C-alpha cells in the first residue's frame, strides 16, 4: 500500500502505511545493550501472530538503521561502502570499495524512510528520522553530480568504485546488472520525492537517471537482441563503448537491466526499427533457455513431496533481487515463478534442518580471523546447474529469507528469526551479521549491504506496490506486464489450467515451528480445500488466478469462517443492491470467502492478533486482484471522517475522469483547504500549534449504478473524536428529534460554510461551477424555485454513511482500505496524509473506524456552529416518512 502526499503550499506530513504507527515495538531497540532483541520472540510466535510479527519487524529495522550511518555503511562522500568487518576488539574496519547495487539499496531505503512513517520510519527513528533520510539523500545527490561531472563518458553508469574518493573506478569494466538496480532505484526516488514536495531534490536524481536513459542503449546494446553483460569506455575514447562478448540474458539481475533498457532506454538511434530491436531482446534464444519448469523430490518428516520450480543458477536468494524493485508479483505468471522458488527453498531447508536459507554470501576465514571469503556456490543440489559436489549447504545467509519475506511475510519472518537466533553473534550493535554456519558454530563477522539492506527492504514489502503506481502513471505498466506474460507465461510453458507439482502447498517454516502449528501432512491435506477456494474465487470474480494463490485465498476464507459473530459486530459484508426497473432490490452480500451459515455476515476480531491477521488477508487479496468487500461499523465514538462523492462524465464521454483534477489534484487544493477551514471553526485549537492532520483514502472509477465516473474520498481526522448519529427507530420515541451526535453536526456545518463561500464568489464558486460541468449539470431533485445538482455540496459530502443503523440485522459502515464495493472494481486505496500545520504523529488505524473505540469527545466550540447546521439534524428517514422504521 502506498500513499501520495499532497503537493502545493499545504505543509506535507509524510505518507503512512495502511495500519499506521510503528507496530508497537518496545523502546528496548534504543538501548545499546538491546540489540539481541530476537530472543524476546520465538519463530513460532512471529509465524502465527501478526501483531508480534510487526513488533519483531519494527525492532529489526531499528537496529538495521544503525548500519545506515557515516563510518559504518556510508562513506564521508555519501556513497556506500561495500560493508565493514567487525574486528575482534569490537571496532569496525570499513571496506572502501562498492558498486551501484549498494547505491540502489541505500537509495530505496532512504526514499521509504523519507516518505513514509509506520515501519519505514523505524529505520532511522533513533538517528533523526525523515530529516536524516533527506540529509543523506541530499549528500547522495551531490556525490552523484560530482561523479557525472568527473566521468561524463560513462553516462551515469558506475563500475566498482572507491567510495571515499567520490566513485573513483577501481576496475575499467561496468557491469550492467548492477546498474539496472541503480536505475530503477533512481526512478523510485525521483517520483517518491516529488510526491512529498521535495521537487528540487527529485529533479537532481532525475538528472542522473536521465543520463543513464540516454546512454544505456549506446553503451550496452549489441544489436539483434543481444545486450552486453559488461562494457568499458575510455575517458578520451569519444564515447565509444567496448562491449563484452558475454551477454545479459539471465532472468535475474540481467533481466532487471533489460527491463530498464526496454521501458526507459533511448532507442531513437534505431529509428523505425526500435520496436523490432526491443522485441528481439526478449526473443533471444539464450534467454529462452532459462525459461521452463523442473521438479525436485523433498522428503520431510517421513513423506516425500514433488515440488516444481523454474531452473536457477545456484538457487541462491540473490537471484531474486528483481522482486525487490519492480512489481513482478502483480503479474500472475511471474508471481507463480516467484512462489515456486520460495516454496522449494523453504521446504528443502526445513528438510535439511538448516537454521536459515541459502544465499550467496561471505563466510568466516578458515584461520578464524576477521578476514572473510566470498562463496557463490551455496545451492540446492538437483535444482541448479552446480554438481552435487559443488553445491554447498554448510552456511546460511543472513539475507536468505528476503525472497520469502516478499512472497509470504509470516513464513519469511520465522526463517529470519531462526537465523538471527542461530548464534549470539548474528545480532550486533549495527544489526544483522553476514552469515552463520549451518551447525550454528560460528558467524561471519561482516556487515554488508547485500545481506542487510535486501532483508530490510523485503521486510518493508519491497518497492513493488509503489512502482506499480509509478509505472501506470508513466504509461509503462502494460508493456511491463506484457513482457512478463510473454516470458513466464507463453515462453516458460506449463498449462496454467493445472497446478505444477507442489503448487498448492504452502511455504514451510523452520523446524522450530512445531508440527502442532505446521506439518507437511496437514499442509498437503489442505490442498484440496485450497483448490476449491481458488476455483470459487476465480468463478466469483471471473478472473484467471495461478494455483500458487490458493494458500492465500484459503487463509482469507478461513479467517471469516473462524470469526463469525452476532449482529452489531465491528465488521460486516453489508448488503448487495440490484437495480431493477421497479426500484432497488437488496439482499445480504455473499462471496467466495463468506460462510453460508448466516443471512448477513457479521465478524469480530477477538484480539489485536486477529485484527492484524484480517488486515493481512485484506491486503493480500487486494494484491491478488480479488479485493474483499468488508465494512467497519461505527462504534459509539470514533475519529471524525467525511465521505466525499464527486461525479464525472458518462462512461463513453471523452475525459470522463477530469473531475479528479478539480476535486483533488488542483494546485491550490481549494476543496481540501475549505473543508479544513470549516472544521477549524469548531475546533480552533488545531489552527496552530499541534495543527490538524487529515488522512485521505480514494476510490475512483466507473459507478455501476449511474454509469458515470465517480471519485470518492474518505477524509479522516485522527485528532478529533466525535460520537455517531443514529437513525430513529420506533423505540426511540418521537420521530424528528435532534440526535445528540456531533458527527452530523460537523458535517452540516461544513456544507453550510461551503455554500456561504460559493455565494460570496471566489475560488470555491469557480470550483462548484467546474464540478457541475463535469457531471453535465445533472439534477437529482428540484422544486419550484430551486434545484439540487449531482455535484452540489449536500450531495458531495454524503451524509448517509455517517448514520448508524441501530437495527439488529443492520449491515452498514465504512469500507476498509483495500476493499471494494460489490462488482464496482474501484477499491478504496490510501491516497495520502497531510498536516495543515506543524507536524505531530498519530498512532491510530485510520482506515478502520471500528478500531477507534476509546477516548473522550474532543472539546469543540459550539458557538462556531453554523446556525443552519442545527436545523438539519434529523435522520434521513425522518425527512421522508411519518414514522421511522
């Protein structure tokens, strides 16, 4: 989930993650003697308990942030060291050489820390937070500018270099695979910084990316679909590159560079033949040799399972770097390949009793000193190109779990925890050490970006979700997806209508997760259940889903099975509406995940563990393309929110979605500022000092009922607690009595203030006229002397979601983030979080109103209430019926 902070002159806070806060981690990470935090958890605990897992991740990131400091992982120039040796006396000896892959990791982590709170904020919280991230980014931008000025012939590409001397090359050849990582991180950084208002800094990184884009084809492309793995350019050689005979056709980091070449490279030198050359790159026979499927038998706890996967070079986790940077898991064919690799990796490691997963890494020297040696032959025998006697399994990598953390955070967390606890030396004052012997006898006393930053980035979910949005905005997502479908669907083969060997199995946790919690037998027996759930989901949504999605679909459905509750519970699936000629017909909403034992689904999370497990299933299903339908019901008190519905043109009209530009994306932010100003009338203490924070969720797309584009925004004010308005019932007495609820009073006040401002003319009057034109001035009701338009303030600030239905079978509420309405196809997504004054933090789950059940009503100034707001406090039923139902 990503957030898009507001641009313009409104002060920006920072983007927030879905469930907010720092995960409830303790302050023990701040103490110098608390770096062995992993012993406060168990592998089984982080595997099963979503709340404890988040605390574990928070503590992990806080200590990993100690590596992101000058003199540890970073040189005085701002460029990265390769790493640092831990000497016997506890001091560090830095490794001054580095390459652009380390720069890519550093940039990605800094951009996340600068633009997001929640878990990304934990990285640098103890050393300056977002401001420290921005300081390091400015230093990095200056170093890259100096590098380009001193070495213009390289077009921004970087070889292995010396970090203290601002990138002085230490070898003549440039490896393109490392530079593909750098290019995509620059792309991410530039766009992330733009979204938080750091436009000047974004442009500085954008210039380096532009240099690489302009030079990439010239320096690396050999023609006929062949891309050089390495090149060199003489400083005074006229810019002509000497390209290696070896080509870049591997489906790992090499593919990542070729994706950069295709999507962002400048192919103008080929004129009309540019498209043909790009297609030839993906048709390269040497590339196609990697694409296929094989299977390996794994014997685990007395039973043998055949598990399929695509071939790998060594089956080291470093082959999965591309999944950290680009949204591979958004494409089902690529997701299938990713899950297959992690399934085999985890089952094989459990069968071998390893305390971690295999990865290309350094190990301690044979003499027991502080020197280390790099080993690239750790692999799974039978699944790689290595011979049986070549594939080593005597050490596990600190970063071994990063691929699994992306594919399944629960299982990945269990393996990460297992490795951290395998030896006391795996946890240091600067975070995780490089590797550990498989027999737990020793560790490698080394800190590297490859081990540490890959794992940190995976704990944060990688860049995929945000990069998907950026690629879509730049009109690159379709091309990206088509390439992956071509490679991993058509070329890789495998009939997607049938599962691959072991594809319905889940991922295997380490052996310390006992058989009562997870066993291969129980996992295998659940395959049939999972396949039924998958088929139901595919049929209900009319989608093609790979079989590897079945375990996650099963987990979501099981949550709802286990958490059914009585009417009035915090969550419900709501009612489904059907529009017939004679009117609206409603019935309880049902879907592939809803039990059939009740007429209307009501659900309750008994603990924070259950609530976070629900959140994980909600996000997981959204990422799979099957968003759930789920409402959070109002408790008696909750955070103030508004539900804005703004309509655009009819579905066949040109620019039918232009209403977004007026409603939210205008530079002056007229609507947002006007709403906040109206709220300040009632809560004047938030005008200055602490300020007023607003979190915004959006749901945009075609409205199935009106056949118009609809832009919906949920504005949540975490600083203000209100009480809910309830509809009248027969038991409430007289119909039409004024409800004692501030929420509807505040909403009415805002509507009145907006109307007054329109009458006075100015920017808001122009906005109202623009919004009316966007919906073709559609009238929803009219009287002799007045008409109400579809985009009038009374309609835009929808009051109906605010009213609580008190009946025993009522099924109303506010959608959770990443969920959808029935058959709408416009899920609710986090858009951004703004502060209209000085910044403070708020640790609340803003998207789930049912979670905000404590706290006193926020004091307000009733004298500031618009006089007309009080006269319109009747519930909606009171306006139309003599007796409320």
